[in-house]
């Protein structure tokens, strides 16, 4: 194989790979990858909603724990 034939095979391989990559990236996979790289706004909004729900649940749990806790006996104070 001469140097010219090797260069031709390398060029054909590079063009094939570039064409395949372009076709794949223009399809659904490329669109999903683009959304992922850009930062999906829907995902950010969903995380914010989940964080708000988690905070509300934590507040409700704290309230329930206070309500269900046994009363603390009061000790008489001695003024002396």
C-alpha cells in the first residue's frame, strides 16, 4: 500500500465517522444531549417543587413530634 492509498483510506474513514456523528446528533439522541448540556429547565423546576414539598413535610413532622411528645413536668420554682 502506498502513502496515497493510506491517506485515501484515512480520509474516507474520517468522512464516514463525521457523517455518522452528524446524523446521530441531529436525531433524538442529539436533541436529548443538547437539552442535558444546556440544563433542562423542567428538571430544575421539578427539583424546586420537590425541595418545597420536602421542607413542608419536615415542618409537618416537627409539628407532629411536638404535639405527640409527652408533656414536660413543671418543677416548682423556689424564690429565695
